[in-house]
C-alpha cells in the first residue's frame, strides 16, 4: 500500500513537470507543422520532397500524441465527466479502431464473451486505457497470433481480460510497468502504462499482469461494476 502512495506521488510530480514542458513544446511544433502543410501544397516542390514532408508531418503528429498523453496525466484535477460506460460498446469500438493496427502486424483481435456490464468512468479515458493495453498486446505478439479480449462481471467488479501469446515479461519487467519512460521498444514512449495506472486509480480500478517469458501475457483490468 505504501508503494502505491509513493507511486501516486511520483506520478503527480512528474505530471506537473510534464504540463509545463508540454506547453512549451506544443507551440513550436504547431508552427513547424503549419509550414510543412503549406509546403505540401506548394507547386515549387517535387513529389519526392512532398513525400518527405508527409513523413515529417506524421512524425510531428506522433510527437503531438506524446504531448497530449502527457497533458492528460498532467492535469489530475481536470474535471472529467463521469459517465456510465457500456463495456460492450466501448470494447467493440476499441477493437474496431485497433483492427487495422493489428492487421498491420498480421494479428487478429478476437472479442469473445462480452457480458452486459457497466462501469462509472469517463468514456474517453477508459477507451484510452484499453487502447494502450491492447496495443501493447499486439506489439508483443508474434506475426499471425491473436489477441483475445473478454469481459464479464465477478463479485461486484467488471473484469476485462486481454490475452496475448507474445514475448511475455519477467517479474522485474512487470514491476517496472508504469515507471515514466520505461520502454523496451525502439519507438516506445514508455508512457502508456503510466497513463493506464493513473486512469485506473482515478476510478478505483486495478490492472494486474500475469506473464511468462516467451509464452505470453494476461492483463486483468478490474473496475467496480455499476448497475444500469
Ligand atoms: P511503450 O508501449 O511505449 O513501450 P508502455 O508503458 O505501454 O510503453 O509499456 C512499457 C513496456 O512494457 C513495453 O515497452 C514492453 O516492454 C512492456 N509491455 C507492456 N505490455 C506488454 C505485453 N502485453 N507483453 C510484453 N511486454 C509488455
Ligand atoms: Mg504502449
């Protein structure tokens, strides 16, 4: 429990710092992106160069994404509306969204056994949590493997399971999850799990990992169930 408090404090400090830095970075990025978008329409540049502008804009969009993620944790007291989240609806929309991402890696996302269940949270935040976790599962998977997602009620809680058959994690790696910038990926931000833990904590939810190196990972997300 003490560790949890420490983790929360660490997240808060990091968040405040992030907010300041993010604002300073976002403005110059917007300016650069604006010029690139102008040049893209400029007849004076060859198609080849314009293709490079597109790549540059794509990269700037990624940087923007990181900043947006940062800001979402940087304002823990920002008022977000608490809604009744319909798990069936959210899971369908998230798997649809990630379907093309899975195809990119030749992975299938299988949505199985989704019971009618509801939680009290903000739809956008909860969606973000699911996207981060399912994206990690896809990224850990071997080509052609499935990622299996299911949801149901259990003793006053809603449980969502995300199962992959990918690279897995050691105990030490699991412990590092949620540490800012902890990433074993060449293009990772190392912010995804930090955001997930933050969102879960906000709604009294938990995220647990069971994993075996080389065999795969099961993520269990638990949120207090809401009657509807
Ligand atoms: P990122 O995805 O940007 O690296 P995350 O915070 O989402 O940052 O994840 C941190 C690290 O945790 C990943 O780099 C990866 O090494 C590990 N990880 C997360 N989910 C899984 C998973 N399902 N299987 C194996 N490793 C995982
Ligand atoms: Mg991630």
